[in-house]
């Protein structure tokens, strides 16, 4: 369902949002473009599936190509590598996550952002990403599949 500035899916006790104006990778990360920079994080679906996040570690390096691992998240359920949806030079890794990794679960599209990049190949990278409506459909399919497997 489209509501205001996002698509929303309610299932069980979870409310998953997909904001408009972001670009999404099929592996549940997002990039919000601001001029020649991109802010990167994980989606509501991803953080819900992962559970309470207790630690975030940046990958080594300052230059990333689309689909490179750029961070590792540790939750109460698992430790997972996070793949970057756009190529760029690292400007900042969210310093708030050092003390408060739970921000990713509380506000994945706001205060829970993970990295800020200077985009280096945005036009080509965008071709591999999904706009909000297409990602919302993919997320609905993933939720339906997860419910079937439960």
C-alpha cells in the first residue's frame, strides 16, 4: 500500500516501509542520492529479518565498487556482510553506530544510515538498482516466501 512518501506492508507484528526517492538493491540495501553523494543503509525488511543489531564494523578500504562488501553487521541471530549498492569513495561511516548500533533497527532510513559516499559511477550503478515501487514488490514476494517457509 502506498502511503504518503512510502510504500508500507503490515504483516504479523511488523510494519515494513519502503520510502520513495531511494534506490534499492535486490539484496536489501538502499542508496539515497544527494547531488554527487550517496547515503547508504539497509532496508526495513533486512533489519527485521536480522533481528536486534548489536555491532557494526566497516570493511577495510575507502573505495568501493557496486556489490562490494562495505560493512559487517552482527545481530542476536547472525553476523552478515553488507553489500554496497553504489560505487564510491567513503566520506563517512556513521559514527553514531559505534555506540548505538540499534539505530539501524529503530530508524533504518534515517539515523540508522551506515555510510556516506562520493559517488563515482552513479549512472551505470543506477541501471542495476530498483526504484521504490519495484523493490516494494520484491519485498512482498520475499515476505510471502518467508511466511511459507515458517
